[in-house]
């Protein structure tokens, strides 16, 4: 059964066609990820489907009696409790309960109660509470009035209302933007179980790979539907572009061959008829289809100089804001090659820890060490509000680097895709993604050894997120990451710190283990024998990881040593290959260089042998 059908849909904004005769059909239970570059018209299409925007042509047809759910653009406020606000989303239940209170007629009461049973009205408070809990609201918070929460938290309530309705068609526009990692994981699990149809606009690659079965690509005012998740879409689109390029090359070559024959013989009487025939064949040939290649998005962090480890350490420290400490008993160490992601629900102190590491908060007690030459780049989304709206990226960079030349300032902006035109565009005209790029550029202007990134991807599209992942992979410094994007965390972080219960501890596992931990907590320990067995297996794995921690630490040391030896050997080899070296240095220096290379080769062989042995032992464990 078709839930939604778009037929020859045309939508124009300010004279520009965002959709031009586009078509899309979504059947019951189908979950579709709607993707496209920033500004392609994804959110505009959702507004047209909800009726908030009138299309310029074509039709939008929703199945008869189908219920549609979407997240309201304005967060709910007022004195009603969060639970009551979510329950009120089921308007049929609310009206039936109100009528039951006001209507004493026994026959009608019986009808009302039958209908309430049919729509599971008695379980509604429990379902609403479970959704709110999954989105980060405990029982006490659910009873508080909405006005006591910030806009970001109230947007979670708006999302809870849409999910609680259990509609036939669910529309979600960047649903993870106001969620932390824990709530994002919960939403993924909820969407996987959801039996209705859904259109999800998201730049969260993990969400699109785990929760949708089709991808609708909005590009050049048309919608193309691909079966499979986002990974399938990337592969099939690349194949399609390769086929199109090959077909274009073949047609172009054939047209050139025919045109050459016509040009040579069209005026010769003996060949005139053949030339005319070839001209007609040329006219019948398909036109070369335009192949618009996307401009690749690239980010590049400036490389800092290396510092001796550790660059920062905390022993028995606490931190807060003048009152009782938010975090205490902190025993942490950071080296320049660390890649750490912070886990923990919003409100547990992740941002407080980030500020402490950045030096914006001072520790209360304990021992605190920080390398004197350490430079820290701290990225936080709220910094967008501090930008001068009348300025440009170039003026911001010039203010941040007063001694740098204009060329140097432009080069730093270009590292994050802010080209010459964007560098001189007013902040008011920049998109959210372009503002995020500007903040990343400002954050890294001094080539910091430590990057602290607090939700860096909120306004970045998928291509920009992938560019960020690649840039962080090449960055020779430490990274502390706070993100709701599991895909980013999995690709960037090699260590996880759990911020919970007023302290910070190393989480010796991966995100799958963390998902399992959250699932165990959500079940409150009532897992049954199967759940207990799984928990026991996870404990065994955790014990194994603890037991093998020294092996993994040694492997890491060996890998670092091999990298250093490789750099040193490459430097010596480069100098030995330079003819000027033999003119500038004494023979004994050349001999020493060759001897040193031999010693390095011997050390590398020993380390590689040890690495293979340790790796085999780790695999066995």
C-alpha cells in the first residue's frame, strides 16, 4: 500500500526551482533517508508534505486515513508537564477521555471505553514515559513543567510527541541535532523497531546506514530513489556515474568520427549521399548527458610541533563552578597521540571536563600538570552566537591573527573550504555549515597540539563530516571529542572515557559494548537467563580486555617507535641521496649515517618480530 505519492512536484523559492517535476512513492513500512547537499531543498520538501508550503505544481497525495507525524518547528513550552505534553499528542485519546468525563450516557461510555482499549489508551502513559526516558528525561524531569527546560531540551519533547503518535508516516528533519550520543543510540533502536513509513532528513551517516532501507537523493531538482542504506547508495551512485561517464565518452567519440567523415566528404559528389546519411545518423544519436561532478570537500588541520608526553595529567582533581564539584576524583592523562571520545548523558559533566582540559576552568585540589608550550584549540557550537554578524570570515581571521598577512589569513580559511568568495561573505549570509567551518578554521589558527571538539558536526553535511574524519586521521595531535554522531566517534576515537556518577573513568570497550550497557540499564537488570548470559559474556570480554591491557599498551609503544624510526630513516636516506651532502659533510659523518641506518634496520626488525608475537597473543586472547 502506498502511504505517500509525489507526482510531477514542482517547488520554486525566490525564482529558483528546488524541485522540477519530481516523483517519489513511499509504501507502508518503508523507511527512506532523504539526502542532498545543503540548500538542495530537503527541508522545503518536508514542509510541502506537511502542508506548511504550497507547491507550484504537481500533487502530494497521502493515503486516506493515514496519520502523519512530524516534529513541530517551535518547541512546546508552558506549565504542562513533559509527560502531559507528550500524551496530548494523541488527540483521539485526549478527546475520548474528555468526553468520558462529561458524558454520563452508559451506551456512549461503553463505546468510548471500547475505543480506548482498541487504541491502547491505558498503556499510553508508560509508552510516553519510555520515549521520554530514551531521550534523556528521567521520571522527575517528566513531571516538571516544560518552561523550566532550555530550547534544545524542549525540542526533544517535540520529537517525543512525534514518536508517541506512532503515525503511518513519520517525517524527521535532522532528528539528532539536539540529542547526545546516548539519545541518538536510543532513537536508532526505536526507528529500527518502528513499523510505519518514515522520511528521515539527516547528515548522520550512522543513522542512515542502520535505520533506513532506501535513499532518496535530491539533486538538480529531481529525486532519485536507491534501494538499500546509505553505504549501498554511495556505491550504486558511484557505479552510475562511472557508467554515465563511459557512455558519454563513447557517444562523444562516435559523434566526432561521424562529424569528421561528413566534413571530409559532404561536398564530394561521389560521397554526398553517404555524407547526408551520416548527418541524419548524427541527428538521431542521443545527446551527451551532462555529468556534474561534485566538488570534493577537504579539510586540513595545520601540523603542530611535537611535545614530550604527557601533555596534560590530572591526579585526584575535582572541578566545578564555585559550589559542590561537578566532577571529582579525576585521574587522567593525555598524550599528543591520544584520540578520546567522551561518553555520558547530557548534564553529566562532559562540557565541564572539556573546559577543564582546555584551561577555561581550574581544578579544585589535586595535582594538575600541563606542558607549558601546549596550545589548545577548543571548538564549541555556542561560539556561533559570538560571531560578528556584520563581519566576514576574513575579518574574523584577521582579528584572530593580527600579525598575519591577508594571504595567510585566506590560506587558513581555505583549509576548511572557505574560498575567496566565501571569505568575503557576511556572516549573516553564511549557512550553518559554513559558520561551523569558520569556527574550525579559527579554532586551529595557532596549530594547536590538542583539539577539543564539542559537537563539531551539528551543521555539517555528510561530505563535510567525511572531510572532518579524514582531516582528523591526518592530524598529528591529540583529540578530545564530544559528539552525538556514532559514525564520527567510531572512526576517530581509539579510547573512550565515560563521564558519569560525578567522575570520569576509562570505558574499556567499543560503542557496541556501550550500546549493550545502555540497553542493560534501560531494562533495569530484569533480563532473564538469556540477558544474564549475554551480560556474563560481556563481563568476560571486559575481563579479557583488562588482562590484555599491558599487551595492547606495548603494541602501541612499538607502533610509535616504528613510526619514529621510519621518519628518522627517511630523513637520513633523503640526505644521503642529495649530492651536496657529500660535499658539505666529512667522510666519517657519511659513515655514521650509514651505520645509523643499519642500526635502525636492526631495531625495526626486532620490534616488528615482537609486534607480530604480541598481535598473535592478542588475537588468541
